[in-house]
């Protein structure tokens, strides 16, 4: 099965008295590749930059979008936040990204490469 590429933006979400969270949403066009378990986290391999993680996705209640969960599992089963993984890959709030949804993996690639 071919991959689907979706252009997106790293979004910031402010929480009260908490550090800002970064989120990435995958549109329905790419979401159809994954099993929809209503209101349940579905594990998925996730490539951010050159690092591989096990992440999770959840469908919104209306099934229009898929949200990449903010906590990941990295090397040696170490817990990593999506914010830290994005920063490590050189991505920050408002950066454009290309979200490549393959058969069973999501890759997040900078969409505004520096010269």
C-alpha cells in the first residue's frame, strides 16, 4: 500500500500552570490507514527526524481527525514526550511538517527545510 502525505503544522496547546504541549493532528485522509478503536489509544511506530518511537494515536470523538498522543516510548523502553522528540528533531511550534502515513508507521518530516 502506498503512503499518504499530509501537510501539517506543529500546534501549541497551553495548559494552566503547565509547560506548553505540542501536538500534531493527522487528517482523516491518513487516518483511514489505522484501526479505529473508539476512544482508545492505538499503538503505532513513529519516526520523528531520525529517531524511532512507539507512539499512540486516538481518533477524535467525531472521527474527523487522528491525534498523535503526547507520550512516546523510545530506546530501551524509555518514556519520551512528543515535545522533547520534536525539539530533538529541530521542530518547534508553528513549524510546517510533512506527515507521511505508511501502512503501519507515521513519519514526521520537516516541511520547511533550512537552506
